[in-house]
C-alpha cells in the first residue's frame, strides 16, 4: 500500500478557471446537507449580489457583519468579486474539512 508519493520534477497543470471545483463543492453540499441547503446558499449569494448592485443602504451592515478590513465598494467590480469569492472559498473549505 502506498501512503504518499513525491516527485521533484512532476508536471503541474495551472488552472485559472475553478468553476469545476465549485461545482464539485455544490455537489458535496447537496450530498452532505441536502438540496435545501444548497438552494439556501445560492439564494443567499443572489440576495447579496442584489443588495450590493442596488446600492442598498444596508450594504454598510455587510461591512460590519463580516467585519471587513475594507468596505465593499459596489462600483468597484474587484471589491464585489473579492468579497463574493471569499465567501465561496469559505464554503468550500467548510465542506473539505467535513462540515
């Protein structure tokens, strides 16, 4: 039985599109927590996007709720995408460690 393998000159494929990874996370969430859980997460992300894009006054509450180091700027695509991507990563880590 092999416990591990190491290769100093092994090929590495760099990927910049992680959509397959997040699809896998979605499947794991469904398998572990059920369809209803995944639907609630998707609905939550859609609500966040609507809140941010609509310049809703409650956006300041998000900054405080998540204790952000830098406020979300709804006019800055990088600010919004960084915030949402960070949340995606949190869910994926939670699933990977057995949440």
